[in-house]
C-alpha cells in the first residue's frame, strides 16, 4: 500500500501546479493527507459518500471523488472549490493516485514473487506464469547475494542497497529474515564472476562506510533461468554459513571458492565425531594451549615452511622444531609431513564445524 508520505507529497505537488487544495481520506473518514484544514467536512459525510453508488459528487462547495483499487474504493479525494476546472483537476488527481496504487501493488507482487521463488514455494508452471504476468524476464543471467547486517532490521543498509540496485527494474531487493538483505542481480552476457566479486566489495565498502555497520556478503553461482534463482540463493546461504565457520576473518564469501569447507559443512555431526576420535585418540585439537594453536596456524599459513614460520613467530628454528615434535608426540601427527598436515588441517576445520553446530542447537 502507498505510504501516507507518498500521498502527502503527491497532493502537495498537485497543489503547487494547479493552485487547488486537495485532501485524501480513508473510506472510514480518517484523514491521510491534506493541503487545507477541511473545515465543515465531517467523517460521517466521508463515510456516507464512500457507501454511495456515486463515483464523484459536489458537496459543501467541494468535489468528492472515489479513488478505486480493483473497483473497490480505497481512498476518498476532495478537491476544494466548485466549477468545472476543479472537477477536471480532481479527476487528474484521482488518476494519479490510482496509477500509484497500481505501481505499488506491482512492486509488492514482485517482491512477494521473488520471496516465494527463492524459498522454493512455487510450482514450476507458476514460476513462468507469474514471471510473465509481472513482466519479469524468464531467461536472463542472474546471481543472488546475501548481505547479512550486524543489527536486525538495518533500514539504513536496506536503503543503501535499494539506492544502488533498485532503480532499473531488473534487480530485486527483498528480505526473508531480520538480519539478511537479499539482492537478485541481473547480469549482462559478458559479465562474470570478476564483476560479481567487484559488486560484493562495493556493497561491503558502501554499507560499512555509509551505515557505519559491519556486514558480510555472500553470493551463489550465476544462473540462466528464473527457476534456478532459488539454487543460487541456497548456494549464497551456504557460502555465508561456511564462511562464518571456516573463514571468519573474511567478509566476502563466494560459493565457488569455499573449497573443503563446503564438503565438511555437509557432513553429519556424528560422522565428524567418529573422525575426530579415530584421528586423535588422546588430545583433541580444541584442548591445545594458545601458543600451540598460534604455532600450528602460522605453520600452515607459511605452507609448512619451518624457517619462515620461525622468523614470523620470532623464535629460533630449533624452538619451532621442538614445538612441532612435542605436538607429534601428543597427537601422533607430524605436520611437517604433507599427509599428516592435511589430516590436521581438516581436523581443525571439523572442530570449528562441530562447535558451530553445537551453538546452533542451543
């Protein structure tokens, strides 16, 4: 439905052009917006006119009009003054308001369609029928982004995204929960993942700067059919979750770059528990002290290079070797060897995944 502010702006603009005062009221007689004080016109008068068969009527030296929504009165418009000129301008104002109603209904219908589309609430035949009715191109390259805000119902972030993408009618912006903004962007044939990554960075930079907020952005894969948009959304949602678990230091997560984290995320928790107990019969990775964890992570960051890791940790090379040998004794894994390092890296990721799932269950 049209906001009261839009109605107010509309009749004020009409007055500035026509020099005629207008009022818009609900069919119950409650005032929505007015450019004059409506002295002498009561709510009973409005309700009586709303319940009559007439579409327009001259009462108390003013012209009354019904603003229809699908043949049902939605508003009552009053044009102040008598005469044919006022009557004509009143009809112009009615036409303007009715066009606004149609435009806002279409916007609402499109938003509703996109929400149901990404949540898989539509049959295949309904997708194409409704897309055609709403004049949404069925065969177009699209991708779904999820912008997760730090605060719930971040209206500033939503307005920034709408300002960036909501003007050409090809992109759609909606939400299905309190903290996520969903952008369905249409791409040109020559635009690929380099363009998509640039858009994600721009969104992060703009929202972080303008809204003074911290956001994460994820995106799925590019699809070419309208019915595949839900797949891109699910991929973006998985990318967001996997990114928060395994790559928490990053703020942009792409589904096609998730690597092994995507595989671990899809494993049952009980299978992960079995894996951990088989690999670590004694000390689990989540029981290591901070110094050991820093050493392990830095060793992996430097691609198992002992000398470079020792330099960055500001320790002697022999000290680092001692720490690694101590770790080998407690776990049975020598992370200087590629196979053991791979097992250990996966185990650390599995631990993070199990902690995440445990927190989600609480």
